[in-house]
C-alpha cells in the first residue's frame, strides 16, 4: 500500500509542474496568436496542436532526438549540467509538451471572446498595453484558461508514452502513477494496479468536473 | 475649445469597401456629428481617440496635435487627454461600479481594490448618485445607471474633451429625454467640451450645438 504513495506523489509533482509551465507558456502563446494578424497563424496553430494528435511515443522519440545525450541539444545541455533523460524533470517536459495544446487552445478561445472594445476603453483611460493585458484581457479570460489548465493537469497526470520514452521506469525516481500501473500489471500485482487505477480515475474525474463547471466563462463570471 | 480634424481612411473587409474622408473644424463647446448609421461617425470618433489610425490627415484639439501623418505624430490613446463614452458603455464586467470609475486613476498593472474607494471616486459616485450601487457589478444596475457610470469613469481622468458615441441610443425613450437634460446640466457645471455623435434628430435639437452632418464617409 505504501508503495503507491511514491508514484502518486511523483505524478502529482510532475503534473503540477507541467501545468504551471503551460499556464505561462500556453497563455503567452495563445495571447500572441489571438492578436497576430497573419495567414501563417493557422499553420502555426496546427503545428502547436500536433502533440494532441501524434502518438505519445512519437513525441517521446522527438524529445530523445532533441534532448538526449547524443541529441541535437544534448552536448549543450550536458555542458550546462542539465540531465533530462531518466530524470523526473524529463517527465515534466514530456507532460508539458503533451498537455500544451489543451491550455493554448482554451486560452486562445478565451482571449478571442474578450470584447475588444473593453480593451480600447482601457487604452483611452490611460493604460499601457501590458496593463490592459493584466487588468482586462487576462481577468476576463481567466475562467477559460483555468478550465484548460485543469484539462491539462488531468492529461499530464495520465501521461504514459512520452514519459516512458524519455524518463524511463525507475521506481522512486521516474516511475509515475501511470507507468507504475503498467509495471504492476506486468508483475502480476493486480491489487496495487487496481488501487492506482482507482486513484488516477478519481483525480481525473474531479479535474474534469471542475473544468466543465468553469468552462462557460460568460455565464457566471460576474458574481452578484 | 477648438477641434480641427481632417482624416482619410480606406477600409476594406472582404468585398466591401468604405472610404472615410472627413474634415471639419469647430470652436463650439458642443459639436454634434449627425448622420445615418454606417456613415463613418464612429470611425471619426475612434480616429480622434487614437483607436484608429487614418491613412493620412491630422487631428488637433485645442491647438495640440494628436495626429499628423505628414510629420509622423501619433499620440497614443492613453496620452491624448480625450475621454470616450462608448455606445453600449463598455463597462468592465469584472469590476464593481466604484472600480470602474476609479479605473483610469490607477494606471499601473493592478485594478483598484474592491472596497477602498479613493476620494475622487467618492466624489464622482456622489455627483452621479451612484453611491448606493458602488459595490454592484455592471450587470446588476439599470441602463440609466450604466450610462452614468460610463460618464463618471470617463470624467474621473479629467479629460480635455469628452467624446460620446450615440449616448442615448441604448436607453428607452422615457429615460432618453431625462438623460439629455442631465448631460446638458453636467456640461454647464463642469465646463467641459463635448463631441457627440448621433443618428437621432431629437438629439441634435436637444443638444443645440455646432452640427456637422456626415453621409457616406463625407461631411455634407
């Protein structure tokens, strides 16, 4: 039983980091895309959506090619003393990549739903662009972004393929819940597998319920 | 007060094409731009506020050049000293009445706090009889109150010129007459130049200012 808490804690740590990174990265990219007037916009959007449709093993392979010891940035990372393969930080990168489109898409839709006239009103009232973002665009898009972040958290929690490719299956170090489930089933330990499956399912259902409750941003944004 | 504006802008959207070519000058304290919807009135107002950049032309208010494409001057909206009341008021839905009014008084990255009202905010709440709804959100107040919040928010930043886009169009007819009187009384009291755009001849008559008629993007 105690053995379950270690992969669970690791999964939560990885998923929280991945969600936090995506909140900054996904929101920034989404805001940029929502304001960018160019024909290349939809092309960039398609490329950024790839992690949603590519098999996670393919993403994991790309990560190895880019970040592995002999990868494109391998030598450079090595010199900086950064080791991503077979580490939990590698698992964070895999989960971040896989969950990125969920935050980016939700945030972009939320930013595009903000009435541009409100942003204009703020400009005329004396605000700089950065202040318009933090005081109008971001708060009005917050619910949609939060819903996307919860989806991303659930997705990151369940990440398996890309994580296994780059971080491996080292118990206590990189063995996340979903990887541990696989290992437990392989070892014939059905009891542990069952408990971990139940914990994962409940956590994901809660995240999805919260996301669904937050999604219709325009309905309950303004408290009475 | 003097307003001197001459702007030209070609707008294209899909297969539509609109040519805005508006020029007028006035020293009147109440300028009314009158014309049917789609004539380019709002575009003219947006160009004055700096929300629309003309292809060529100039905008001068009280001798100060806000825009001159010939010399490359284009003062950003935040520094124009011009306030704008939008047709549907554009109140910030996530902020209370008091926070909306105080919005332009805090120019940094944070919105005014919910319950600490600045003296200036309190002043405007009193003038517009909004103290009772100070902590309400815009969705919870009446149409007339919304307009007063929009006016208070615009006036709180002490503009040199107040631009009003169809200020009475969103109000029901009974309220419209009353708000016209309120606006006139307010102007007399604050000594503030107004530039109003409207499609309603009744507004033109009530405001009794220098009327400039615009049709199909041109002054007629």
